[in-house]
């Protein structure tokens, strides 16, 4: 990350996090290993002719992380066999490499001040000064008080979803300072919170990591008096994800029309921000909530209403859940997208069920899901971006605006505002200003999300 200036403007300037094009780069090459194949040895040996090799592993959605440098082929083979998926890249002294997943290449550029840049995807996220935005019909202008970090923030940077000039960030809280005449839901001075579609290449004006932002009024909420700005900043993405993923996709009863009799629902990876909210909403819907997480989060999840919590890393996790639910588990919501096997094994093999996930799963996991339990329908993967009701880009394809998800999310936001105000649902615990306040500190901490180091909390930064 670096501080850049865009020059003089006729209108006020504000700080925002944008993607910048990196300096001229030279593509060197990439070696990819999937279930280590000896046929790749010749290629790897050619790579090793260079000064040294840096080996990185990638497991599921995690970003590659450095393990060690190698000079000998046997060392490469030994480490490669310990991971089902790996990447080998070249390393030149005095330079640093960025892994561009969109181009499947390695971009090399000057490494000066690299520790302050977010660089894995061939893009650099930086704080810049830009003009304050014009308000659109149905939107409001917000002075941002706090922002929260989400995995989608770094993924838009690293995986090429965002392009040069995009603003980054989804979650925020702030005060309405400008409004269109056709907006009746809010007035100037209101404390509001919600989400905007940061990193969207079709609309560079969007993004929460800024002093001032524009937000679609329909999917924002009034902050209840009992919530701080920092707590409220954690809510937007979570509300959208729960509304479309847990409710609209799985067809579960809403909290204002709860189930007449409780039935089980499994929330896998429940210590995530989505999972923490999902537990509470499902409990408010009158359901029996089963959660999986690491043991150090068990007490926290129970305090939120989970009826039973199981160790997601235990080899007996699925069988324990199946026994607990008496083979009646029909609904699962995977909050990581990596639990297809566990979830399928835990679900009923006597009744049809639905496996929903907040992330797309790879074809192998989808095949495994269907083979392990033919009664399981899915995966049902819902893109939370649909809640914005705007055209967007996903995996290089343009997705047209959909009014139905927007209408559903808007209804759910209204319901959620009441539930938060009544204390029925509580925000995930915020970790405030870790490493400092402001946009620079927020951007510097994205690496913690890249490394899956955040659990049971959300990183929040005041501006």
C-alpha cells in the first residue's frame, strides 16, 4: 500500500482505497502441482536451474504462503508430497513476486516498500485522494465512521476480480450527509450501516473503504441505539449472506414466522462472521442449531444459541452429528465452502436434504458430495452480490441485475434492524483498530484474513 495523490480537483478530496496498476512487469513462469505427478519432474528441474525456488502452498480458499527456499529437487518433492495442491515460483534477490491468478503467471516488479502493499494478484491496493461522489437516485451519501474487513476484500484484489481504479471494501457504518429526494427511508444525520459492492469493475464508484461513500438506501439499516459504530460496521455483508444463503436458498422459515416444531440445521465453520450471525438467526427461527468449529470457539458459539457444537477437525465429527440428529439432518449451510465431505456424511441418508454454501466448491468436492450421500441436493451456491440489485462481474462474466434478490434482501434488512434493536441478534465481536486506525491500518491487516488468522471476530477500523 502506498499513499498517492491524484492532483487538484474542483470538488473536495477524500481518502479511499483503490487498486493501482503495478509497475511494468515481466512474466517469468509458473509451476503448478496437483496431487504431485512425476511427469512434472522435468519442468520442475528446469525451474531449479535458477538461483533458488520459493515453495508456496494453497489449501482451499487460502492464499499461498511461503514455507522455505529450495535448491535441490529432492527437497521440492518431499514438501510437494505433503500438500494436495501447491505452487512453485521463482525468486530473484531484490525483487518480489506477485501471483496473478487471473493470468496464471508471476509478475515481477520492484520490491521497495512491498510490505505495505497488497500484491498477490498483480494489483496494488493503495490509499489515494479522489473527488466526493455524486448521489444517485435511491442512494445516500455517507460519511464513514468505521469499516470492517471481509475475505471478499482481499479476494477481489488478489484474484483479479477488481481492476485498476476500483474502490475496495464492503462493510461500513456512518452518518447520512446527503440524500436524494426519492429516498424516504433515511434523512440527513441518521446513523446507518450496511454494505456496498467494493472492488466491482463495472462501477468504480462503489466501495466502503473511503471517508465518504454512496450506498443504495434499500439495503442499509438504521443503527439501533444500543449498537456502537464499530459493532454496526460488521453487519452488512453478514445480513446479505444470511438472507440469500441461509434463508432464500435453503427455504428456512424466517424469524418473524418461526418453525412450528424445531428441526435441525447444521452451520459448518460457524465461527466465521457469517456463521456467528447464522446461528442466531436460525435459533430465532425456532430451529435446532448444530455448529462446527474449533474447540476454542465452542463456548462463544453456545452463548449465541448453538444447541450442540462439534470439532470440525475431528475424524468423528460427521458421525457424531449424525448420531446427535438421529439421522434427521436435512439442511446444511457451509460458511467456508470446504466442508462438503463432512456435511454430506452428517446429513440424513433416509430423507432428501440440501447442502448450501457461501463459496463455490470445486468439481471434485461436488462429485464427492453426491457420491457420499445421494439424498443430498446441491450444492446451492448463492452470490451475496445479487443482494445489491446491480449488474456485476463474477469469474470474468457479467451478471445482470436481479430485482428479486434485492427485494428479498431489503425485506431481510428491515427485519434484521428490528432484531438487532431488540437484542435478539447480536453482532460478531469486533476487534477494533488492531495495528492502528484509518484506511492504511485496515489495508495492512488484510494479510490476517489471507492467512485465515481471524476467527470468532471481525477486524474493524475507525476513520
